[in-house]
């Protein structure tokens, strides 16, 4: 007879995502996963493989459920600069308040963790950084077409700067940075890359 699973693998993976996201890979052992999911090791191994395979599945789930929708909306938003401003405002709100406060971003956490030494993890991180960059560049290009940027502002350079800033917000918020301080920094960076300060002076 075929083996019948008496648990929901999708629900289990969601639990594991939250565990790795909050605690990080280095601080999460198999026993932590067993405790959080209520499953025994043999069930976990049979369904997902070892800890590394489970982490990769969780990382991909985080990307598909949390990163892709946000970046997709940003890339397709026709408002231009207000879309960029709202993206960072929502990012700071999520990282500094509510259920996921001080969890950071699972992608940014991996950039800063030992797990980035794995080639498969690094491939996901590189892919996600390109998506973040491309979404910001699309929004800034729309802003440029609508006359929202200074004449010498470059959407490509701006996207590179703001993509790094997004990772910085994620990591600093995980360390408990003040939301108001992050907002001031983001506002200054957006002014710098778009030329808004010079235009309004």
C-alpha cells in the first residue's frame, strides 16, 4: 500500500518558514523543527529531506508567498515615485511593528548568515536581488516618464542604491532600529537618487 501522510505538508512548511525566518538557520536545529511542527524526524526527512533541503523549501516558499507579490505590485504600479515611497513605508511598518516585528526579511537574513555559503542558497539570493532591483528600476523609470525625477537622475543607479537600502532596512529593523530613524534615512535616500531635494529647492 502507498504511504499515506497524516499531516499537511503545506501547513508544515508554513510553520517551518516562520521558524527559519524568525530564528535563522544557525539557531534552528532539527529538534526545534520537530517541536514546532509536532512531527517526528522520520516524517520530516521522508517528506522534505534533511535540514538543508527543508531550509531551501522554506526559502522558496517565502519567496513565492511574500516577496513575489510585493515586488510584482511595485513593478506594475503606474504611479511612479509614490509607488517607491509606499513600498518603503510598508516595508518599515512590517519590519518594525505587528506580528513580524524584528524578524527582518528571510532573504536579507540569509545574505547576512552562514547559509549564504551554499551555492543553491546563493542562487536564490542573487535571483531575488535582481527582482528587487528590477522592480525598483521599473518604478523609477515610470517616475522618469512622468517627470517626477530630476533631469540628471538615473533610474538604473537609483534602483541599485534603493535595493541595497531595502536590505539595510531589513537588517537594521531586525536589530531593533527605530522606525522613525529608518523613515528619515529612506526619505533622504529617495530624495538623493531622484533629485527631489534639488527640484524643490
